[in-house]
C-alpha cells in the first residue's frame, strides 16, 4: 500500500501544482507585442462561470527512457475552485506489455482515471489502485495538507493547477513577462485566433498577491522552482480569439518528484471548447472513499 500511495501522491502533486518549464520553438516570423494581450485574455477566460476543455499530452518516463501520450477532458469552475476531469492513460498498458508485465497493469481499462476537484479536496478514481483501497473506489487527498508537506502555499497550488484542471493555470498567466511574441493567426475549432508565445515568470508572481501574502508567496515560488529542477520561467503558447478569450493553451512542465533525482517532463495542450459551461460537481459518496491524506503527508515529509 505504501509504495503505490507514494507513487500516486507524487503524480497528484505533479498534476496539481503545474510547475514551470520551457516550451521549445523557433523565432522565425515572430514579432514582439506587449504582455497585455495575453494577460487580459487569461484574466477574461478565468472569469467565466464555467470552462469546458479537452486535452492531449505527453509525459516522459525517465527510468525507462520512454514517453507516453494521454488524452483528457473536463469542466472547471475556476472561481469556485471546483471541477471534474477524465484522463485516458491507456498507453501505459502498452508500455507495461513491452516490459513483459501482465495482469491488471497491462489492461488499458485500468488506466482510465476520473478526478473531482472540490476546493481543497481532490478525489481520484484509478482502477489500478482499487485493490489497495480496502474495497473503496476513490482516493481522497486534502490538497492543503499535501501542499504544506511539500513546503508550498496551498493558495499557490490552487492558482496553478494544470493537468487535472488546466483552467487554473490561467491565473498564473497574469505574471507574464514583457517578452510576448505574436506568432501569426490560426483557426482553432472554426474560430480565428492569434497565436502568442509568452514567458511566465515565477519570481514575478508574488508581486501580484496582496502585500501581506507576499513573503509566503516568495517562499512558495522558491519551492516550486526547486521542484521544477531550478527553472524560474515557463514559456506558454496561447491562442486568443477576437472575443479576447483563450481558445488553446500549450505548456511544458518540469517536475522533480519527491525522493527522486530525475526531472519528469510533460507537455499539455488544452483546447477550451465552451466558455461559460454549466458546472455541476458531485463529490463521491463517503462510503466509496478512502482518505489517504495522512499517509501521503507522512511520505512526502520523509522524502524532503
């Protein structure tokens, strides 16, 4: 139980805090513009009542020298800090078969994940782990306690959630630097957009919070930089429509998992397909949930 909980907890933290990284790309045909276009679109998108999205991504498996792709979809209420998501990571089953594994780990159905975000609480339904949950279907994490165990302000965690709830990372885009490039125009799902590349500066983020919160925000930024392998900035690409809303966002993230020396790199591309979507969140029933917060906190503290 301890080993699988630790691995899943590390994955949950990687999902939640959206640590910084660099997106590679050439500079041909670009022009510099002010940061207002990106920051305004991020703020406007983050203010809608609900946001529906689809996602594709790729994550490295450093121990195997391989990468796997995944897809997902979800809906988020950014202001209410609530949302749901589904992730299809069935390519992991193919990788397991290549490594000579069989049984549940080689079954694509066991790599279908459901997630519910309800303010400070995070619920995950992961069939591969259910045998370890004493008959329960869902794991429950208190994100305030797990983020504190990592030395990160829970408010920063809520503001920077990416993979499981990409709408949250829009909040960090308020801290874009002055170096914003306009890469041209593209049509996304039938909507004409302008494509931008911007740099998110973690050192700048504390300046955007209330003065009495800045010391804590700086400590959290320092910890996020440490967990990302020392990266202070993250390049993000956004596609903004004439409605001044973000319609696509692409970001690469680095995560140095607790207790490991290697940095895991993941790339996420999120399409926002319904701005103003209705959000109905129903956490799983208590009798279907096992709270793994205490085990997670103990193990995270042991690896710091």
